[in-house]
C-alpha cells in the first residue's frame, strides 16, 4: 500500500473513512480481497509472493494498513516480510497500542515501513483507538487523536503533493452523500502528476519521482494495483469496497480485473 488518507473521529456518526491505493509491480502475484481461511477471520487482499497483506479488516472492527518507506536505500532481500505485520494484528487480540509498541521493538527486522492499526469500536472493555508506528525517524509508536491523516512512502503526514491533495478532498466530503464511495474512488483515480518543482527527493531517479507523483499511478510495469474505500458508522456497520487491476491497460481504462465488497455488522462495545 502506497497511499492512505483517513478520517478518524471515534464516537461520531462516521468514526472511520479510509481511502487507500496500493501501488506495486504488475508482475508481482496478488489476490483481490476476500475472507481468508488461513488464518481465518481476515478480509484482505493477499500478496501471493510473500503471503501478507497491505490492508485488511476483521468482522470485529479491527483494521490494519501498511506502506513501504522510500528513501533510495537498497532493500535487504533477507528481511522479514512487511506484510506479516498487518496480518499479525488482524489475527491477534492485542490492543492497537500494545501491538504497535511490540512491532517497534522488533522493527529492525524489516525493510522500511509504516503501519496503522486500529479497533474502530474498541474491544474487551477497551476504548476505540488507532495507532501509528514505523521503523524510520518519526515513526515511533503513538496513538492518533481524532483528525484527518495521510500516509504515503514517508512518515505520517509528510506533505507530498499527492497526499496533500487526497487529504484535502477527504476533508471536504459529505458523510451523508449517497454517492460517497464513488466519490472517494474518483479521488483515488486522480492521475495528475505533481509539478516538477514539488517533486520530493527520495533517493530515486527524477523519472521515477515523476511516475510515482500522482495519486493514481499507471506505468508500463508498475502502477496502482488496488483501490480501497473503508467506511464505518456509529451503529457498527462496516463497509469496504475494493477494485483491483492486473495490468496497465486495465488501469488506464479504469476497468478493474476484480471488484470486491464487504458489509458486516460489528457488535459494538457501547
């Protein structure tokens, strides 16, 4: 997952609205979101090369989302899979804070990452909470108060142009709009590149910086592979919509290879 924007407002009519694009090489085998049988109880897409996920949910209202960190440093091919970090939270029972602190303690085992974990409605007497952690400077484990947040391939809320644009659009949505999901998918499909003067310098070539600068990426061999909108309301209704692309031709035409929808009713702690 390479771009996430979310509104977190526990106790409100819409405690969570999350928009996310996963960017990846088209050649990397992946499966669209579905209920997993091993481990069970997880609804997520799956990286078929390493076995983990970039974004997942459970029917109890736990969620996890992951991005890689981009700084031009060569990857350690012997490092543990970052996708297992999201799966570990989804299949477990630790509070988001406990899990984020545990991940921080062993974060050096992984290539650069950012991780968001949360319980939308709380659990076992715990209040709802969302935590962020990572293994780069500024990625220490911390709870996030109510607000609008954004995450790409740098630490939380680093103001890259595409992230600033997506956060602004998310902040302006009407929670009661019947077409909210379609509007959010349209936000996620913005192919506008950043101005040359606004491109970040992350240690890669200028050509790659330009290619990766839009919200929605379409390259010859690399691009946005999955788009996900997650929406939760105060009554425990949790929805997710995902559409996925297997090649650049599908992405350019916005003709997904697969569309997945999740609707569950979570038993809240209220």
